[in-house]
C-alpha cells in the first residue's frame, strides 16, 4: 500500500511540474529560447491570485482569471522589452542571460512589494478529496484538479497548435523562422502570442503549485522552474506530450527516490536518472532527433 | 603555390595580431595588479575593496576558464560551480589534514595542485558522457552534474587520524576515528577553519597562468579544431577532425582551472559550505562570459571585475540594490548584444570626428 | 568585443574603483557605530530583516533615553544574502563606515567567515542568532541565542523528562547547518532519555513536498515529530500531515517561532505544537508587550519573530556591557573590544528572551522555555 501512496504523491507532485513544463516547452519550441524567468512569472501569478483572494475577497475563479490576465500582460511585456531586441543577436546565449536578469528583477520586485516572509496561500480548490481502498489511499481535491487541469491544458494546446491558424503559424515559426516570414506569417505576433499563452499558463501553474504546497515567497518559482525545465528536457524539449510525461515522471522519480533510497540525496537521484535517460536518448523521450543538413 | 603562400601569410597575420592581443591582456592584468598593490601598501584603499581583491581573482579565473568551453566549443555549460566546489573541498580537506608547519605559499601551491587535479579528474569523468550531447541537452546535464556534486558533498563526512583518511556518508560518529582524529568535512556543516592562505598576489599569478593556458589552448591546433566544429560541425567531421578528443581536453582543462578558482575561494574564507556552489553561481559565471563576449578573454575579465564589484558598489541603495543590479544587467546585455544597439553604436562612432572607418575584418 | 563598449566598460570600472578606493574619512566621535549583518535579500531574508527591525526598536528606545554613556547609537545594517563571501564584504563595508561593534551575523555559516575577520581586527562580535558552535569560537565573540548542541540536547531532555513521547520521527533540512547540527545532537542525546528515533528523514533546499518524510514517520509509528527547522517548511508539513490524516504531536526549536505570524496561516493546524523558544510575542510581561507594540508600529503591524527579540536583546546587552566598561565612542575598535570582553561576563540582562548572563566562552546562560500553541496563541508549558 505504501508504494501506491508514494506513487500517488509522485504523480501529484509531477502534475505540478508538468503544468510548468508545458509553459516552458511551448516558449522553447517556438521562440527557441530558455526563458529562465518562467518560474518567476509563476510566482507573480501566485501573488496576484493571493492578493485578489485576500485583499478584494474575489471568488477563486475571478482571482485565477485576473492572475492569468496579469501574467499574460507581463509575459508580453517581458518579451517585447527584454527578449525581442536580442532575437537576431549573434549568439543565442545573449537572450538567456537577459532572461536571468529578468528573473532577478521579478524576484527583487516581489521582495520589495510583498516582503521577504512567506505567505500562506489560500486554498482555491474546493474539490472533494477521494478516498480509496477503505480510506488507506486518500487523494486530495487539489491533486485531482491539478492532474485534470494539466491534461486539459495538454490536450487543448495540442489541438490549438495542430488545428488552428495561429497554431499553424507557431509550428511554422518553430520549424523555420525566416521561411515562415517569407510565407507571410507575422513572426513577432506569433512569438508574442506564444509568450502570452505560456505566461497565462504560468499563472495557472502558480495557483495550482501554491494550492498544493500552500506557501508563496519571492523565491517560490525558482526551484520548481529549474525542475520543470529539467522535466521539459526529459520529455524532449518542444514536445507538448513530452513535457507532460517528463513532469509526471520527474515527480514520481523524486518521491520514490526519497522513499526507497534516501531523502538526503533526492536531488542527486532525480538528476542522475535524467542524465542516464539523456545519454541513452539524447533528445529526450519525445524529442525529435533532427539531423543537421549541410 | 601562390595560394598557399597567401594563406600562410594570412595565418601569420592573424597569429601576430592575436599575440599582440594576448600581450595586451597580460599587460592590463599586471597594470591592475601594480596599481592595486601600491594602493594597498600605501593604505589608500578601503577595507571593502581590499577584501574584494581575492574574490575578484576567483571570478576572473572562473570566467576565463568557462570561456574555454563556451567560447571555443560554443557549448553551454551550467555546471561550472560544481567544479569549483570539488576544487574547494578537495583542497580544503588537504590543507586541514596535512601540511601544518610548511610555509604558507608552499601549502597554497600544494592546495592548488590538489584542487585542480581533483576538479580536472571530475571534468574528465563528467566530460566523457556529457560531450556526446549538444546544445540545451548538454546545458541541462552539466547543470544536473553540478547539483549532484553539491548534493553528494552535503552528506559527506571525512576526517583524518594516524591511520589515514576516514570517510562516511552517514554521520560524524560513523567515521570511527582514533583519539587523535580530526574531523574535517562535516556534512552539511561543511568545512570551517581553513587557514587563510589566498593572497592577491597568488590570485594574480593564478590569473596569469590561467590566461597562458587558455590563450595557448585556444590558438593551438586543438583550439582551432574545436572552433571549426563550432562553426560547422559536419564540415569539420567530414575532414576527419577528432572533435570529441579535443573537446574533452578543453572541458577537463576548464574544469581544472575552475577547481583552482575554488581553491583560491576556499582558502580565503574561514567557512565553506556547498550552498555557494549551486546553479546560481554557475549562471553568474556564465553571465560574465556572455556579457564580456563569448570567446573574448579580455571581455570575460572586465565583466567579471565589474559584476563582482557592482553589487557592493550599490550597497548605498540598500533595499533597491539587487533590483538595480538586475536592471543594469538587462540594459548591459541589450546594449552589448542587440543588433539594433550595435548598429546604432556604429553610426555614432562614424559621426565622431576622430571616428574610425567602418571595420572590415574580424575583431579580436 | 566592440572597442566602443570596452571603452565604456573600462571607464565604468575605473570610476567604480576610484569611488571604492577613497578611504574612509573622519568619523564623528560622539556616536557609537554598531554594525549589523544579515540576509536582507534572498531566501533567508525574513530572518535578516527581523534582526534589523528588532535592533532598530532597541536603538530608537536607547537613543530616545539618552544613548549609551551619553553617546547616541548609529546602527547600520548590511545585506549578506546568507552567503559567506558577501558577508565578509558587508563586514568590510561597515568597517569603512566606522563600525565599532558588530551585532551579527544573523546566520551561522557567514558568521564563521566574518568571525575570522573580526578576530583579526579584534572587533567585538555579538551574534543574535548564529547557532553553530564555531560561530563564536573566539574570545571576542558572544551570542544571544542557544547553540545547536544546546538546543538538540535540551529538546531531547525536555521531551524525555516530561514524557511527551517515546517514538520520535525527525524531519530536518539536510543542507542547513542549523537543522543538521540540532538533529545530530538530538539523535546522540535521545537514547539517554528513553527516546527512540524511529525515522529520521531530510529534505533539501526549497522543497515543498513532504509526503515521503511524513509517510516514513507514519509507517514507523512515530508518535511525535521533531522539527528542528524554520517555520515556513514547518507550516507545509503541518498542512500535509493533516491532509493525509496523520496527527502526531510536534516538537520544534526556536526556528519554529514565527509559525503563527505567517500571513493567512490556518493556526488550527498548529494546535498543540510544542516548541522550545525563549521568546513568544504574546507573553504577558511588560517588556514583551512594549516591544511587540513598538515593533508592530514600525513595521506595518508585522508580528516580531524570535530573531527580532534576539537582536533587541543583543543591542541591550551591548549597551549594558558598554556602560559596565564605561567605554566612549572615541576609543579604538580594539580597546572597546577588550573592555567589552570583560564586561559581558559581568552583566545580567533582563531581556525579552529571558534573564541572561554570559560565560567566557561567549555562550548565554538562560533558561529554555517551552511553549505550546493553544487556540492560536503561545502558552507557556
């Protein structure tokens, strides 16, 4: 029974990683950049939702919507001010460093506005928990909602990318930016849209992350951000189902590693598995192995 | 024949210009050393700056050594702090365990050798699997290795007694040391009480050695071979360049030098813990490299100096310190790298009365 | 790199150097400059800001009442981001500003690094909250809080003597010296008091998922969970244990203080949590009441945590020792230090964290107080 309990814990942790990884992989696949500030957008999303809930007393759904709107706006702004000017820079590392700068900026802004101490997050999920096997296995409402939401996001993102016109534009931009431009795709608008969606998802991730682990501080997003980045690479970066699977697997490995090997070296176990997977399949689980052409 | 002569001449020209560039770099370092040293000896220096001299050397060495990997192979390594960590711990353990009574400078040299060797060994061990990967996958794996190193050292207990070295991953009690035993690495508590052997002079000597190694490696056959793969891997492979071997060489040398930086760091502070060596430090060193210009050694040095001193300079702004730092970082990146900013700067240069003509060739 | 940028960079660097080089000018010799060092940004910022705010309350009170030996206090706090290297930089910055006495540093590992500098300069150091043994390993160094071994053994003693539980599970932070230090000493002392440690699990970094550690304790039949950690992860542990319908009793150290002050925290989760802490913000005595009121007023209604109380006591200890020694602001750093070393052992401080005296080793002698959280309030046990 305890194995099943651990597995469940792993899946619920993994579902949170998965939601964050979906945003990561989306932006990476289309804009071809590692947005190191993604984790901090999550933190902003959580703070906005918390402020809506506690200061204005808004209903949860309104708080989530406002938080999504705020993060969408934030994402578009960051992209326009900090990333777009560097899109044609001679090295792709330049924009990575700028993203790190944005990450510092958001963390320190939050520190100034909300203070250093953590705040307990108010639960927004009013979903009943489910009890299985005579109460031996208890799945909390938050876990159920997190898993449901991540599946819904994954499916709708896949549909959006494959079935709609802006989605096709995204695919085209991700495949070959210059060719897409020549075909009349508005590259700037497409990338802005990507950031809008990615950051909106970050808000949802922030709310769910902090519902599951109810504390929010200026550094809340940093570690989940790194873990989700790992998950996205694990699943094959750029791949939407890959991010989902990578997130869940990462969560399960982390919890099982802690349970059966050692809590002290849990991170080493997670990263060790990642390394092994990448050495066997260098482009991640679902990554496309594209051969470069001359 | 004629063509051969021509290309030989071009190579000669390039070589002499890089040599000149290298000499200028040494000159800048030495000039800075002389200026700072004379300020120190005449007492015209604030305690803060005096205290920053060794850390600045640490970051310069770390940045220059990372530039060896990022600059010439074009690969992104996010685990540099891990190698610094290995160097710092290995050398601090050594210094605390042995060498009491030897002259300080000799102990420091031994420590640097131990730290660099340990980090270099890790560089080879990690480099063999990692260098098969490319791009962001390589980045995440180096980040992972950095975190693993940190995580494992956190559970490491080690001590020394007359029977030799005792190591445990459980607790200090499991070391089973004799009565004369000395516990040195205390798990998450790290190492404390390492004698302060690092000096500014030692740091500068180490910078010069690092520059010598890195610049020579970059301009060597191996360096050019790696750069050829960076610029066009398929072409390089098709003419039979043993890429992996050369890359591994660069990676291991870079790791060893980072280890040396770690030695300098750990012998400058009385308390050492792994928290310092997380991915944030790796990223910080990467920031120096990218801001200074990828592949540009002198740029790395200048960026490392500025960004190490800047947060201390901003202390007067108290709560806004790190916020301003972030804004400056973003602004500097945009100014240095954005194509629009670059062309704007070029236009401004032309307009200046003493402006140079538009550059034609590659710059240094 | 482009020549143009290089020109700018070099100029900027030169300008920065020039401004740094300028040596400290003449200081006013009618004020005591007391420096403080702690994390004001970064993950541990909550502790550093608490120390800063707590010390400021004490400084304002003292200055309003005429200062120390007739001289006002100029308190300056510098950020160290909970990092050894930055902490030494902060120390040097304060030295350039004429610091004569150091209240700090807030956290252990940086304190060990700064102590080496302070010993070199013979600067008096009083750490409000650095718990590691090595943090005061010098005759110029003292502390206000209990040390790690002290907290670990005292906790085991208290649980054993009061027969609170026999099967103990520990959840600790594996990469935090404070937590590991207490855990090691608790583990060593527990068998002497009839306690059995049935599970001992670590977590790392900013971990937020404690299901595994809680399950391990539950499966091992732990009746009590010992939490030698800070209050933020503890709040998550309480919540997650309740969610999995596991209700052991909890015992923590001074790091747990602050639990009730977390914004929006459901205090019913903390019902029955016991902690060994020398300070509780709702103690009835006049000193505490006055301090809490002043602190709240200065900080938008924020409730002080133990770090703030330690800092408050620290400033008053410095005052008492300075008055005992009769030091004046025009004395050198080293002379002040020599005088205070002796006087610290003479004074008895009636502080927020108890009645404290100091030994030559720099450790405080005070009674540990255990409190239990009842109806969202700390109640002495």
